[in-house]
């Protein structure tokens, strides 16, 4: 085509932006599904107890 300035298979900038968005979304989903990090095993006596709520 005469006057065509983009790559032969479409706009590469848009494709890169979409690919980056897909990768970022996948990373966020994987991080959310990983769950909270666990502390190193410190033994059974190291658990803390939650304080009871104050009554007014």
C-alpha cells in the first residue's frame, strides 16, 4: 500500500501496550491468589492472642 507507515501486521505500539496490560493483569491475579506470606516456624508458643474489644 502506498503511504502506509505502520508495520505490516498492525500497530506495534498498541500490540505492545496490550501485551504489557495482559502481563500486568496476570501478575496481579497470581499475586492475589498466592495468599499471605507465612513466617518461619518459630514453635507453638509464639502465637499471639487478639485482645478482646473494649465495652463502653
